[in-house]
């Protein structure tokens, strides 16, 4: 082997070694600074509570602070855009719901490409929604609520966490299936929506169990049905929408973690592992049960497929429901 060939071989091996080292070291060194966990909803809501609990646990395990930042608005797109435009180093994360997939099909102009500019790291949890009514609505069963709505078309109203949010879209689907007319009043998040329901400013909402359970126990609202296909162990006496007059109706939402597109795959994998470990802790499992969620902790590949499928499916639902694009 002459000197020139040997030199080229050495340079090639050195390049391969440096590449392998850089890939390995990026995962080993993450995180190197505080992690910013972006919540695209107001403080005090369900996802904010979940984010702060996750952040506290991961701060303890990674020995780096997790800073929760609320960036509400635009059907979760404002917060998502902040993450999509952040440096792709694994230190800016987005925790959001399937409302992101809904909003991506609702707005005429989305400031980022959800497939290209975000990586769907893991589906953390899934949950059903509850159909709840306020104190002014004198019904105790979902069938009776539908009958009341049909007898007063347009007179009853419902609240949501914003145009294009999951509570908005699910109620619109329910309206189509049940052939009822309810007026829509959007709010900026779970907390103000639920407060309006308890105060009697609105008649009904579709909301996660976590947003309604304690108020139900206190007698401030009534949960008439859930959107799962089976009854919940926490609400054994509350029927499903499907068994209460709308056969086959089902809706299960998700909560997931995203990072900016271009984040190294080894860092993505480590983030997925850390969040999955937190979900599997006995302490967090107990909290999820309280909130009405089930832990998932899916792989990045599985969640990516689900998210991209939701982008297509929700765009069709928005079109079928004749919801005006924003």
C-alpha cells in the first residue's frame, strides 16, 4: 500500500469515527441546558397541569430544569409555530393534543408545515371526552338533553376551547349526528370554559374528564355521557354517547410530544424514552387515572403515522361539517 492510499484510508476512517462519535455524543450529552416545554393553551387547563407534572418529574431525573411556557391561541398553532421555528437541538418541546391536527386543517394559512417542521416524538396519553351540562339545564340524561335541544333549536349553546379545538369539532360532529342546533361560544382554554359552564353562562360543553370530574362531585355540573365506546371505571353509571341515542359515535383524543424538524434522531429517541419512563412510574400512573387519561408512550414511528393520518382525517371532518376555514 503506497503512502497516498494509506493517507486516504486514514482520512476516511477518521471521518467515519468522528461522525459516529458525534451521533453518540449528541444523545449522551442531551440535555445540556434547561428544557423549554411549550404548552399552546392557557395556564390552569388540563394540558398545562399535565405539562407541569411531567416537567417536575423529568427535572428530577435529568437534573436539568424543565421550564413550562404557555403560548395559547390559534387553535394551538401559536405554540406549535414557536417550537417549529426553535433550534432543533431537543431543548424546546411541544406538548399538545390532537387539536394540532385539527387546526392544521382549519386555518387557510398555517405558518409552518406540520409534517416537515415538527417531529411527532410520542403519543403520551389518550382519553375520552365527557358531555357535561351546567346547573341551568334541567336534564339528567343525554337523551333528554338531545330532546330539549331539538325542542329549542338554536336557543341552547355550548362552549369550547376555541374555534377548531377538539371540543368544538367533537360537538359539531355530535350536532350533525344528532340533528340538533346549538350555538357555539369559544373560550381561550379549559379553565374559562369550565368556569362559564358552572356559572351558567353556557349550557353544555364537551371536555376531558379532568376538567369536569371534581365539579361533578361538588354538584356544580352534570356529566351526561362519555365519548368512549365503553363505560369508564371512574364513571360506571354514566353511559356512552353510543348507547344513549347515537350508535357508533366515538371520540378518543391524545396528548403528545413534538420537537422541531431536523432534531437528531438519537436525541428524539432519548426524549421518547425519558417521557415513556415517566409515564410508567407508579406516581404518574396515579395522576393519569385522576385526570382520566390512559398512558400510551408510543414509539416515534407509530405516533408519526397516527399524527399524519389525523391530519388527513380531520381535514375531511372539517369539510364534511362545513366549518368555515379561518
